[in-house]
C-alpha cells in the first residue's frame, strides 16, 4: 500500500504527498486528498497542486472555494502547464471538474514567447 511506502521514507519530499493526493483524488477519497494537497501547498507550492486542490474541492461539492482557488491560480504571473491524468476516464473527470471550478482553457497567453 502507498501509505506503508510513505511511512518508510524518513524525510518525504513534498512531491510524495502531491502524488499521494492525486491517487486519493483518483480513488474519490476527497477528504484525504484535500488534507494531503493542503500539506503540499504549505510546504512547497509544487507543480499544479493548487489545481488539484480545486478539483478536490469540486469533488467535495465546495464549488465556490474551487472557483476561488482557480482564480488565484490563474492570477499568478507564472504557472506550470496543466497535464491531465493519462487514463481517459480520469482525464475526462479532471477536465470536467476544472470546468466546474471555472477554468476556461485558452490558446492565447498573457506572456510572449521569447
């Protein structure tokens, strides 16, 4: 089990918690996923942890908070590219939850390429 593997590592990097949160979200264990992703955001705002927090909040039915999280994420001057899960069912759920949270994909960027 992943919990056993995590317990064996004496000094877990924050990305361990990030991937654990993603696994919990994928298994619809939203309360545990929220706890885990919030610990990631406290230790190191890693990857797209803020985005996963938003989709976990959607899973919990906390839509207004999810929308606030996405608005905050999009206001950042620099943010990582979003990469949905590889499996089609999870990718579909990821994109649907992002849509509920207020994400509007765009081909236009605010920053110019150099």
